[in-house]
C-alpha cells in the first residue's frame, strides 16, 4: 500500500490569507498546507479521500493518472468543493467516478453540483455515481473499506480503515466502540488542529494521547492550522513513532 498526503491543512489552508505569523511567512515548504486530502494506492487501485478546493492542484502536483473511487468524510466545503475537477478523469477513463459518502454528504453533493444530476444534462458537467454508505463494511473499487464513525462537534462523520491503514480527519471525539476498529493499525493518520482547545477538532495533545492509546507503527498528524507552529519546532515535540504530516509526503508499507 502507498499513501500520499495531498493536503494537510485546514479549511483556510496555510498560509492563511492576510496572516503575517511565523508559520504563514515561513519559507519551509513543509509549512505550506493545502486543504486536507489523501490518496491511497492499493491492489492496483487509486482511492482518494476527500476532494476539496485544491483537488486540481493536488492531482497535477502528484501526476495522478486515474481515480477509481472517491471517499468523502463529510459535507463541508473544504472536503467536497473540488468534485467538479473529476471531469478530466471522466474523459480519460470514459466513465463516471464512483463517489462514496453518507446520506447527508451525498445530499450536499447533489445540491452543490446540481448541474450533474439534472434531467437536461449538461455535457460539461462532472459525471458521478453516488453510493450511500452506512457504518458498516463496504466495497469501493473492489477494496473493502471499514467506516469509522467519529464526531465533528455535533456532526457524525466518517473516517476510514483500509486493511491496516486508518485515516481520521476533522474529529473531536471517537467512541470506545469505534476506537476498537482502529486497533492494530500499522499506519494511523489523525487530525491535530492546534494546541488550544477547539469545539470540533482534536488538539495536538489530544491527538497524541490517542496515538499513545492505539500505538501504531507509524502515526501521522494532519489537518493542522498555522496555530500548530513551525514544522521543525513541532517535530521536536513528537514521540519517535509520530510525524507531523506535510503536503506531498509519501508512505509505502
């Protein structure tokens, strides 16, 4: 399996518009964060988790030639806004792209991209096959995917486990029952927004506490804002098995 961190930033990205903090002004490319998204290559299939506003830029940067499925974690704009840019893959693959999400997220997709689902179909619209998922195992592109229900403030959203890899973003609570699904993950990715308490995201210390509970071989923190601090400084505070993820980071296992 290979994973590529397409983006590791928050809804505003880093640098944040108008901000002059040390992180936003940093020259270190690891301090530049597009909106959070991830690519998984497994058994010859390419699966993307979330397609935010930077989707086109991310696909071009990584030279992604095909997309077999897109898994959406939830309905917020920074996770779905890039779906219009699946159109080149429609052309290259001569087929719709398979989209997997819960009922609430699919409803938002139909609303945001209504021109893709109208009877008087516009030929230039993105072509999607929508698949509603629930909190149980499903198959995407022939790969078994286990959803993990987490809470994003009051909203229930999904993380995903693919074989021995688990990915969770935009969470601030994971129930004991759902934590069991993460156990024995070889690689575990979890959101860590900042150091100060936040109503809808894990903080740096909260994410590390969960990492120590799960004890993956490799842990990665993502969906980090400029308030997380400079990459080089944050790295010094991490245990040996945890990394602060950055855009373009590639892991094979």
